[in-house]
């Protein structure tokens, strides 16, 4: 049974640009996938939302894909495709197979994503005002490794001071620290009750360094999940999944459905098509044995019709 694949490029501006340890990111580009199954008349959707470094690789993979393939042929191709393209196809196939069950679950509570650098302080104050009276459920995430270490540690003290009792902070170094810098932060944070975790403090290849840090304080791995170096054997900490970058989402969907522990599901700043699936996976994680705030970066992704939960509206908006 042959299905038709149509891809449509989209782009939107990240406003303000997202500052990360690997530089500023100001424009989000990707592709929507519309999968038509003429046999059943069903229309299923996917999205390829690569980071800037993988964009060219995904573009090449898309241009090499035929526009008509059977579900079996699509499944056979998945392992050879870049992660974001395999996610798009796997997601459309998941929908074709009805794996969302009774419907896509709504997004669970998410951590607030603070801007990097000193701008985090007023942003935290603003977010806390919005969450007044509910501090125990408040989690903020702050990207570090952007300023120099001294200035950033100074901002950290102010953030911790602002956080009420029960609220928590995640710090994300995006693998940008060396062992000396990570050690300085660990020294400050290892007894800090307001720290939820350090996210990817060291590059994925430094397994020994990551395992040693995880003995001192809570550590979550993010980039390690998508790096050739992989997750260290026996990793005791959290795993931050960005499903849109990790290929076919069906295995993760199954793991979360049976209650895999210490998983956090995070956005890669998708449109409404990818976000619908990411929210579903995050909701499954929040119903699992170790619930925690999801990483859905509220307010940072697409807006308007591109952010719609209705894939047809997203498709139309991408074409404008
Ligand atoms: Mg991260």
C-alpha cells in the first residue's frame, strides 16, 4: 500500500534569540510532513525540526526521499535517516497506527525557561509573580556557560535568593563546561536544596567526569542521548529526551507507556505538529513513576497558526 509524502518548509524567528553555550540562535527552520494514505483516506502528520548544525544534512536526506513509499519501505528507511527526519516519518506512522490512543494528551506542567545571563533575574521575578501561591510546583531552567564563570556564579546567587522555599532551579550547561568549571559549580551546589539538577555539565565524551559529578549532585544528560559517545553505562541520573531530534518516537512512546523512570521530555522548539507529540510524551512521563516538570519552554517556540494544535492550520501557515 503506497503512501504519499509531501514536505513543506517553515521558518520562524526566535524572539528574543536564544543564547546557548554554542552561540545565539535566532531563526528556527524545519519541515512539516504530510503523509496521505490513499487506501484509508487518512492524513497523518510529522515534523522535522533539526538544530542549525543538522539542517543541511536533513535537507539532503529529504531531497533523496521518494514522494511515494509503502509503510514497510518507510519503516526500513528510518534507521538510515538523520534523527529529525526519522522523527517526522515515525511520528506520522505512529499516528497512522493510532498509537496516540484516545487522543493526544495535553501538555503537563513545564519548567519556565529563563533567558541566559543576567536577564534571568528580572525574568525569574516576573515568572514568580505569575506563579504566586504555587511555589512548590515552580521549576525554572537557566542556561549557563554563556557568561564568564565569575559573573555567572554571581547571577546564580541572586537567582537562588529570589527562589522561594520549595521552588527549584535546573542549570543547563549544554556540555559547555570543562571539569574545572563544573567542579566549581558542584562545590557551590552540592548541598543546595533549590538545585533540581545540572544538565549536561560536561561534553558527552567525558563519561568518567559525568559519572563522578553524578555522585556529588543530581545530574541530567541531554546532548549525551544524541551523541556517538552515548550515555555512560550504569548512568544513575535523569535523561532529558528531545524526541524531535532522536529519530522514530515510537520506542520512547512505548517506554513511557510502561513507566520508564527518570525521564524528562523536552521541546526542540517545534511547530504545533511536533509540539502535539512532544506534549503527549511529556504527559506520559508526568504520569510515570518519577514525575517532574517538562521542558516545554513556554513562550519560546512558534506562535500564531504555526503553533496551532490543528496540523492543517500549521501546514497552511508554513506555506504563507
Ligand atoms: Mg539541555
